[in-house]
C-alpha cells in the first residue's frame, strides 16, 4: 500500500513536470502548534483517579522538502515532512508528556488568488515513526496514535522571491479509538507517581497548525536561462 501511494505521487509529479509552465523545489521547516489527546482514569472500585484529562497543547516542530509545479494560476505540490509533536497531560500529581513523531507525504492542489498568495489543500499519507506516553508501565507500552494513515491539509502561503511563508492545518482522518493503558501510580519504593493507575486512552489523535519558512533551492521562473512552458527534461 505504501509503495503504491509513493509511486502514484511520483508518477503524477513526472506527468505534471512535462506539462508545467514553471516548477521549483526546496526545503522548509518551522514550529507547529500541536493539540489533541484525552485520557480517562479507571477507578478500579473507587480506589484510583477516575477523571477525564484533556492534554494541553504544546509547540513542536517540522521540517521537510517540497516540489511544486505551476500551470497558470493552478499548482500541484507534493511534499515530504517530518513532524515532532507533543502535548502534555496534567495528571493529579505530575504532568505526563505525550509524544508522536511522524512522516507525512501530502499531495496538495492550489490556486493563486492574488499576486504572491496561494491557497491550497489536499490529502496526506502519514506514517507514525513512534508514539509514547510518559509514565506508562511497561515503559515501552505501544500507543496507537492513528487507525488510518490518511490526513487532510489546508492552508495559505505567500511567496517573496525564493522564500515562502506558509500557514496550514494538518488534521488526522483517523477516528477516536479507546485503548487500555497502565500508568505508574506509585513506584516500587513508594514514591508518588502520576496519581492515576489503570486508564483509557480515549483519543490519541494529534492535529497541528504548522507555520513554515520555505526556501526554493531551484526556481525555473527565477532562472533567466530557462525557457517558460514546455517540457523540462
């Protein structure tokens, strides 16, 4: 499945390159505002904390590369993005960090609304590299952060020569799925843990608002020696 998606994006890019009026490629990166995550404690007969805790949003980061094809006022833009995301649960006696690292391969379709400003949107294939909740036992307990690899992205960007400023929303298309987890309530030495024991991770999905600064390593429009239109092979 993964290979088919990558091959489709690659084939579409080559087809677009043969018909594009302009093309560019470069690198991008910046901060992300990350939100999501909900856990409810299991009282276990009234012994333990049984409240619901929604995670506090935190700032993460992302970095990657892009390839953009332009057809008059329309654009096609496949990308490759690494995202490091984190939110934090304020449990009764200690905070717990929830971390997810993922790779996204979006295929974005856009339109030039005015001058340097484009709007865009499209699907993204996402692969979770790892996900963890601080304080689980065993420490390597698997947290399923998504039950489908698909996501959607929408945004707006503005170009200034070889630089671009890009603001977008990245939302997982997974559905919320409850998972049983075990969190350290007290350590073997009697030290207080997180004040919650058995629990239900009711929503492990993370979404993010991404602010990027992009740099075009190559831009056919800026290359005076390159003719406009036609095939660039």
